[in-house]
């Protein structure tokens, strides 16, 4: 199957320039791109903005693929689609299949949350649609709590979709008579894609709960880097098709160095959830990449030769494999060693181990899988394997071993897909809490035995104390569920069944992704509708730092006649120590505020948490409810003591007044 675009008859001297077969500098650019991404994932503190390496890849792909297609069209006047797609398949599929089979089989051995939705992930990888499959099955919240094994494949899907569609669309661009017009059309499409991302981010469309995954993963919103590379290929075809001069213009070295420096500096900037990053920083990275590519591929450029130095070229040649392997290896290491995902933080030792394993796996894949298939094709590689089976004992053993390994990996992948749960253990706990609050699967209240009834009966009031006052000191009154309003995040939601069992009648208002910023508004609404009870329990520290002003406003809404119980937080997140410190300081300066020490109670018992090490299972929910109960008991004891002291002062005042009357 071929596509032919109309070309005007011309003399041999005016034939369109043919781009060169290999561009200097692109291997070095690939090395820079993959280094940024790998450091961002394995050592996130070092490069908080290293994700821009993906956009460097996008610009390289748009430029290189368009240049290859233009070269083919310039030489033959047509584009052989089947041949192009066959070459892309030889380049992409062997390493992709190997990573999926090996890592899926390893995930089956690790088990747990690392298997969540693995079937959908494998389907997305196999159909070049991983970004859309991931978005279709992910609400955004649990993407941060579930260690999605092949999450990095989203960018490959965007490029693969480009490889499928672009050869079909390119002839339409070739209808334009001038290179500048073709480049301009591509730039307009790139601007439209970036603008669409900005619109969605600004308006919140497609970003449920403030999650930016939709705009980042979407092909429509993140195609501007590829389209910028397309425009660059159109604009530079004539220049790059000329014979290389002895020396390039001096500006190429300066522009190239500044562009690479700009990319590195940009990668040190932490992203923000707004247009400054999406698409601001991404567009900036794309433009810097385009400048570096021009400086590198310009005929005779010393910058291109310099950035293709042997270490960078080695990395660039294996950049595809390095990119494929590094994330699944990291996820498997964290799940196997810590039971957490990468979002919980990556210890330095784990990052170094993942890097070494990645480089080894990428080298083995490049040498024994990718290169043979690229040279001999799929059928040629199978024929070579067949010849090995008919050769000497050594070759036969090697071929049989390779076949056995392949069968084992396919079987392991099938077993992993079959065993994959639909949701993570953390989400399962949250779902159970939602059902309990809705009245489904509500905890049963078994009839207590006589011994239990006696043990749980309210203690009798203490007898009068014939002290200097003679005022009896009452025992604290047990707090019942109908006296408690609880407002919290998904941790409280997962603990809802235990709270309902411990405090029948408690009012629980909990939701996923809720932070302390939402607390004042929720409390004010409950107060305005008369639903705020004497004891207010707040568990809002899991999803971000706690603002002191928000705490003051919530305490003011509760008022002097209510008791505030703050549940501290436990999660593998870097802001948790600050949250707990802020809550403790606030309680220390407010007399009717108490701390429920959930963190201290669950820290020595991590087995009571789901795989994300955040949400409690049923046993952990009971610990959460106990922590709340202990805080409420302390608060009630404090209230009873204050009441006693108030009565005692009143008695003394009355006694003192009567005494003076007898003087």
C-alpha cells in the first residue's frame, strides 16, 4: 500500500532536496531526554520537573519521522505505508513485548496492588492506546495510590498513534506548494493543541477533582511537541538536504548549549497545577528541544558531533529500552520491598538498584532482541531460530532455552492478568466505607452478653468527696454516637464501618481527595443546618499540608461549646510530619481541642493498612476508631473536670459569702 502526493515536473537540478539518512545530535538529544525522565522517576527530589524529557522525545519523534517520510517521498514520489509501518513495528514491538511479558510475570510473583487492572494495561500496550485506556479506567484519585505497572507507556501510545496516522495525513500537507506553508500549518495545529490544554486546565473541563491526568495523557492536548517537530522538519528540509559544509555557522554551538542548559534548568522547577506548567513549561521544553535539534543537525555543526559523544550515543541508542524498563522495575522493587507505589517516595538505595537493573535490562534487550529483529525482521529472526534448532548441541540448547523462557513468560503474563484485581486494596476499603455509610453492609450490632453489658455499662457516679468543699466529683459521662459529627478524607471513609460500630449513630461526612482547605466550608454548612453535634472529629491531613488559618476558622465555627478532635495523619507522603506537628501545636494552644493519635497507633502495625500504606483495612479501621474513642474520652474527662472545678469555685464563693455574713 502506497500513497502518492502530486509533485510538479522539474528539472534534475531543481529536484527537492533529500534529507540525510542520519542526523548528528539526535542520539545525544535522546540521551538527554531519557536521563531527565529517569532521574525524575528514580530520584524525584533531584529533578522535580524532569518529566519534560517526554516532550523532548515528542519533538525528536515528530522531526525524525517526518524527515524520513519526506526523504522517501523526495526519492520516489510516494510513501510506502506498509514498509514504513513494518519498520516501526520492528523498532518498537520487540522491546515492548519483552518488557510486558517479563514485568507482568514478575508482578504475578509479587502480587497485591501491583496487579491492579493489569489486563487493561496489557491491552492498552498492545493496541497503542494506553493513554486512553488508562484514562477510561482511572478516576484520577487512585492513580496516585495504585502502582500502575506500565504507566510510562502513555507517552509511547501518543507517539504510536502519530506513527499510524501521520503517514496518511502527510500527503495533504504536501499539497501545499511551499515548505514554509507546510511548516506554518503544522505550527497552527501545535498551537491549537497547546491552547486546548490551557483551556481544559483553566476551565477544569476533563480534569475531575483537579486531576491533570486527562490533559497530560490526552493525545489531543499533548500533541504540540510532535507537531512542532513536524514543523521543524518541513522548515529545514532544504537546508539539511544540502551537502555538509566544512563548518557550520558559529551560532549553532551557542544556541545548542543554551538550549540544553535551558532544558536542564527547566527540569529543576517544580510543576504547578496550572497553565504555567500545563502547557507553559511543556511548550518551553518543546521549543528548547527544537532549537537544540536545529543546532545539532545543521550541516557541519560541531555541537551535533559534541552531543553525540560516545557515552551519550550509547545511552541514546538504548534510550527506548531504558525508558520502557525503568518504571516497571521501580514499581516492582517498591511493591516487593516496601509494599508502596512510587508516589510514596523512592529511597535512594531503591533508586540506584532500579537504575542498575534498568541499564542491564536495556543492554540485554538491545543486543539480543531489538537489534536482531531490526536487522533480520520477524520472519528472518524466526528462521534463524529454526536453523539454530537444527544446528549443533550448543545452538540447539540456546534455542530451546529461549523458547522455554518465552513460553514461561507468556504463561506468567496470562496468570498475572487472570489474577489481577479490578481495584486496589485501598480503593476496596474506601468502597466498603461508602457502602457502610449508605446503609449497605452496615456493621451488625450483635446482642451483648451479660458480661459485656456489665463491662460496657456507664460507671456509677463517684460518691461525694468530703473535702474542703464537700462537692461530689462526677465521673465522665460516656459519649454516644449521636453526639459526634465526623468530617474527613478517604482514610476516615475507609474506617467508617468501624466508626459506626464503635459509635452507633455517629454522623460521618468523608470523601476521597478531601483536604483541610475544604473543612471550614463543610463545618459551616453543617452548623447552618443545625447538624453540628457537641463533638466534632476532623480527619483531613492525608492529602496535603494543613493550613493554620483553616484550623482557626474550623475552631471558630465549632465555637466554645463544642469539643474539636483532630485526627493526625499517617501516609508515606513528605508533608505528613508537618501536618502532625501543626495539629499538635494547634491543640496545645486551644483548650477544647484534642488529638486522636491515629499515626502513633497504626505506625507499629503496617499490616493493618492496604497496599498503598494509607488506607486501613477492617482491623486498621478498628484502630482508627479506637484512637478517636480515646481522644473523645480524654475530652469528656476534661469537660467533666472543668465542670467540677466550676462547681467547686461556685461552692467556695457561696461558702465564703455565707461565712462573711456570720462575722
